[in-house]
C-alpha cells in the first residue's frame, strides 16, 4: 500500500571545503542567500509539499543549524515588543515543524549520511534534499516527484541535462522515456569519465526513496572517492525494483560551488521586493563599467 511522504532527510555533515575559510567553523548550509541560509530554502520547499518532519544529518561545527531552527524566545519577545510583525513572522513560521539531528561521525559519503537516518525513517518512504542544490522557489519540482511516487510506487530521482564537460561531477543515468519528462532507469554510473557517460542526464539533489534502500546501503563498501555512494546503492536497488527519473527543466543552482552560489544570490535577490530595484540599478552600473 502506498504511504504518504511525511519525512525528509537533509544531509549536512560535509566539510564544505569549497568555501574555506568561511566554513572552517561555520556550516556551509548556513551560508546566507539574500536573507536566509541555504538550508532553509530546502526546508521551505519540503514544507510546501506537506512535509513536517525533518532529519538533518550533521557533523562537527554544525550546531548553528540546530540553533537556527529552534525557537528564539528573547528575540521573538523583542520583535513583539517593538512591533516588528513581519520579522517576527519570518523567524517563527517554521517553529511548528519537527526536527531530529543525527551526528555523522565521519563525512564518508551521501549513502552513509542517508543510512544514519534509518532509526528515524523506519519503514516509510522519504524525501532527500541536498540543500546546496537550490531549486527556484517558483517551481514545484519536489511536488512533481511526490506525485510520481504516488503513481508508480517506486523511487523517483530528479534529473537534469548537464553539459558533457561537467558530467563527471554527477551520478548519471541510462534510461528509457516512460512518458513526458519521466524516464525508467536502466543503469546508474557515479561520476563517469566523459567518454563513458551513458547520457547527459545527471542526478541532482532531490530524491524520493523507499526504506529498502537501507538494506542495500548496509551491504555495499566504499565506491568512488572511498565514500559510501548513494548511486551504488541505487544500482543494487535497481535489481530488485523499478526506479524512475524526472527530468527537471526549471532553474537550479549548484550553490555548493562559488559561482553557482553567487548566481543564486543574484537571481533570488532580483526576486526579493525589498532589494530588487536597488540591485538592478547596481547591476546596470557594473555592466556599464565592464564595457569601458
């Protein structure tokens, strides 16, 4: 019987080396994009789909994430007293959500991080969101994936076509179009060489997974980079049940990369009514200077 997606896992135990020294003692997931940390965009995306239980896989120096999603009594009382209703709403509207935090003792791969959540997920299907993959908030990628899970009762992976020179940064699928943007997956390869890539469709940071993935994760060893790779576990699961991919054609930002992070900051700032007009003027000024 099909079960509702009630829980989301957000792996946040990585070292954030691409943003050093900023991430030496602060979580990469707490880097701000406009006025919210990047992990909050993922939380809000899942919340819009009716998910209210979150399992965040953390590591050393990640306490700021826990503090951010906790209530802040003194600050909230101060905002009430000073009549700052909009700010009060902004910082308290996620207070009703349920969070569990699990410490990943070593950053040894996405597969290992997901397996850490097994005691909380138990026998339910669940979503996985990688918070440094920022999805345009105006799109409904995760909701499309949840709808497809209800239709197929199978794991659903988010896919995006990427330039071949970048294909070795991703897990890549081989599949057959089922309908529209939906593909039935035949094979998955983690970070293939450019000449070995089975397609240009890469797995991006949104997944709907079923609890039988945990048994597969328990039985695999280290893969590429000496890490427990989720892609390897999905290959094992593929031998037991169908897996589908949804080809996303909207806007996604790889905010785990400095250029992607800056692009996300600019584009989401231009959608923010508080700063968009001033930022547009500044961008025009900068573009004029660059022409000279």
